[in-house]
C-alpha cells in the first residue's frame, strides 16, 4: 500500500514517529515536499519527490503521475487543506477540507464559532498597521501562523500599530488577526478520531513565558480534564466539524469556562507526541495513519491511565552563539525516565526571536508520580549548563 506524506521542513514527528510507524505497517512511503534535500539527508532510505505542496493541484498532479495512492497524509499545520483536497480527489479517507481550512485560518475559526453560537471572541483582520478601537489589552498574531511566531500582547492603539508594522516587515503581504485577550490557565486537549468514534488522549497544562510573548516553556501531562471543561472543548470542536485523525487543541479555562485559543488539526508537536505514545503505551502513530487508510479505530485504545509526565524547553535568553550545552541523553532517576534532545547545535548563532525558535533543547520526563517526575526534571536541569556567547 502506498502512503503519500506531504511535508515542508523535516520534523521529529515525521522522522521519529510517522515514518517508523509506516514501516511497521508495511507501507510504501513517498514524501512530497518543496524542500527535498533536508528530507533526503534525514532519511535517505525513503523516497522523496519534489513538489509544490502548498498547491493542492500540484499535489494531485504529482501523485497522479506516480503510483496510485492508498492514503494521503500530512502532519503539517500548513498543508492540512491541501492534503484533504488531494485525498478527496482520489476518493480516499480524509479530513473535511472545510474544517481543515477554518481551523488553520484563525479569523475564519472565530467567525465560524460565533456564527454557530458556541463562542464569540472580539476579533478583526488587518493587512496594514491601523489603530483599532479594540478591547485592550489584545493579542495580535498572523492569521495562519504557528508556534507562537509573531504572537504578542499589546496594550493600546499606538503599540498595536507599531507591532503590526514590525510583523508585516517580516511577513510582507500577510494578514494579521487582532483579538481580545482571553485570560485563564492554558491547557491542551489531544484527540484522535475516525469520523465515527473519537478518543480523548488527555492533554497538557502549559506554562508560558512572561508577557507580552507566548512561548511555551513547560508542559505537564493532564490525564483527564474535568468533565465540564472537556465537554465545552469538544462542543467547540464539533461546531468546527473536527473529528478525523489527530487534533491538538489549545484552550484557556477561566471561571470554569473553556475557550479555544487555536486548533491545530494534527498531532501535537515539539516531541509531545513522542512522549504521549510512550506514556500511554499505545501505537499512536500507527493509529493515526490507519484512520487515513480507512481503518476504523478500536472502541478502546487500551491506553495506560496512571502516567505522569513533564516537558521542559530550555530557552535562549539572548542573541548569540551557543558555546556550551548538554548532549543528547537518556537516563533513569529512580522510577522516572528522562530523555533530553538538543534542538540547537553548539556553534550555531541565532537572534532572540521571542518564539519557540528560542528553544535550545527539550527534556521529556515520564513516570507514575508527578512529584517524582517534577523533582527529577528540576534536578536534571539544575545540573546542566547552556552558555551563549557574542
């Protein structure tokens, strides 16, 4: 069976998750990408073909001229609509392309949730710096952005104009969304569905950097959200018609009310998906691929429910060259398993971005007792050093 996997840059989710899962399922994989060389270096044994994957017509043409497809899949935020349209063209199982589009387009998501009466958030779209009569403080972000890139809190009209001008300098022609700031604790909900059954895998409690930026610095696993919170989030996903494959939803809870921040219609990234598969002891990546092959999910996944976990992302605090940092490490501290992976190489120079691109590495910690996990995590980080020079 032939799986076409659409991708932009290589990611840990694909390299360590989906490609090994496809191999275990016995699938022949063709990666379609507009950046073929990095993919060929990352996994030389996999067929990689160049394609303008942002254009669904180019994807359809490339596949039609190659081997017949049995599944078309992507874990990229930017390519969900294209993959859904291409899969639909070939009569294959796929996400609803309208749902893929409205979750990717943050302004359309707000409009749709308001139109269905599920939730109304003040928002506006901008293509140029303009002072707005907005409910300050408010948040400005790219309409189709990811990973906290260019997401910032602003306190008034003058700052809004300045921030928008700065973002548009880096993103000429982009559309921005300005929306009211939603207070509360930040969480995620991780779901997996086949269009008939939907499993809730749990979620994470996310701790952010100090405002005005929104860098996700650490996350603790939440096996089950309160039922009222869970129901509110699922109702919003139902309104968006989200229910096929993996979905990563970010939301805040304030005064018992759950309100969606954004919906990423794919598996959670930044190695959280790798942690989930390990923590829950389920073939998560295989399950996701099987839905795109048209196979129904089991009524019960058999996931472990006694796990505890934390992820930490050491961040750069200044621009410069990384001169010292720990190497990749695997170790056990009592009953806690620690996995550290560097995300920036020694000798690399970077600016300070105020986004997830400031990550120096990621530490995954899993066990069965949250206090033990937190203690082992703190001990590991305290023993390491990251140094940035001029």
